[in-house]
C-alpha cells in the first residue's frame, strides 16, 4: 500500500494534498460552469445589450421621460437593509410609476417580512394610476437554511403586480404559469448560475417579462443589481435599461454581459 512506508507526518501531509486537490477540482468545475452560463447568455444578447447606469434610483429616475416604459420589473432593497421601509418605498415607487405607460405593467419584488409587505401595500394602494393585483408568490425549494424552532422557515418572497384596464392581456397561455404562486428554484451556486446573494432566477425574470411585454417594448429596472431582469429582457428582444448604486454589483453585471455606464 502507498502509505505503508510513510511516517504519520508524511501521511497527514499527503492527505492534505489530496484534499486540496479535490477542493481545487471542485472550484475549477464551478468556474467552468459559471463561464458557460455567462458565455451562453452573452451569445443570446450580443445584438441587444442592456444598459445599466451607475446611479442611485433617485438620481436616475428623474432623467427618464414620464410614461415611456412598457414594463417596470425590479427588486429593491429589503426592509432589513433600509432604515425606514415605508418612507423609502413611498419615495421611489411614486417616482417610478410615473415612468410607466398607463398601458404598461409593474412587478415589484419584496421580502415577505410583515412590515415590508404592509409598507408596500400602503404605498401601492394609495396610488390611482394602476390596479394592485393579488400579490404573487415566488417560492423555492432548494435552500433550507437553519431549522427554526419558534417559527416557520421562509422559502418564498412577495411580488406585487400592477396593471390597468388599458394594459394588454397577460400571456399566461402555459397552464402552470397562470397561477399566482410561481414555483421556481433559486439560483444555485453548484450549477454556476448564482452571482449574488439575493439574485432572482433567470427563469422567473424571463417568465414575468414574457407574460407582460412583447418584443421591442421598453423595460425598466431601477434596482438592477447584477442585471438579471435586464439580461432576460434583452434576451427576449426588449429594450432594457436600469441603474444600480453598487460598483460591486455592476462589475458582476458587466461580466454577465450588461453595458455599464459610469
């Protein structure tokens, strides 16, 4: 046997070497998977690259013309990252809704925390431009986290959907997509498609954009993060533009294929 003539110290060193080699192999495979995901997406959008501006939403939104977008789809910071979620929601939502055509639609992704849901419901129900639909639920089954002993483990997030009587019908012709619960696994680091902690799955973005817009429509994301919604819009031949105030997020968005404008 290989270890028969080795000292205990040599055996430990060899075991560590084997362990490190396996870890490096795992890392190499993950990087290769990520590269494949990115390369495939870049190929899909090479003729229609989305723009992301390095700006805070409160600086970016006023530069846009009112009633000029067909769809707003965005994932703003959660209440855990904002001091006053009600004031924050009220300020950005009222500006952003002005940018959407009366014939358009809106998806706002939020956490499922009670105060956050209440804040957005209060703000959205107080505006008169759009109808607030029954909230959508995005649920995922591939992340467990710690097992709680006082409350249930949270495996869903809320998506507020807004429309008007002038909005075109939703394209939910695929039967299992017509329900308010959208059951789609979260991005998985083992598959190479996870680039950010709170990243939404490409499939969710692609589905909602397909439901509520058509090729050539203008899509807005004022909290673009690493570009998921904009990239999916571009993939489906929509004109996509957004902003984010994190250089770290924008660097990832650039690597994924977005055109970052500083």
